C-alpha cells in the first residue's frame, strides 16, 4: 500500500520502500507493481473523463485515483 501511495502522490517509489519490497519480491514483481498501479490510475482517469458511472451499491461520485 505504501508503494502505491507513493506512486500516486510522488510518481515514484522511494528508495527505502523499494528496498523493503525487494526483500520479498524479485525485480519482475517490483516492476509489475509499478505497471499495475499505473494502469489502475489510467483506467480511473479515463472513466472519470468519460463520465462512467459507478456500479450500483458503490459510494462516491467518481472513480477513485
């Protein structure tokens, strides 16, 4: 979660977080984290720009980024 938060707010994962993740994941998995987080934000921006409504039962007025 910290890595995703850092990517969202700073557009990067800080060295300390990267090192901590590297204790558990190989480089391929770390890159997948960056790509997956970026893709999620891209989809949210597209849905918000097109006015895509949330599914019934979800709170809020737009997709979360």
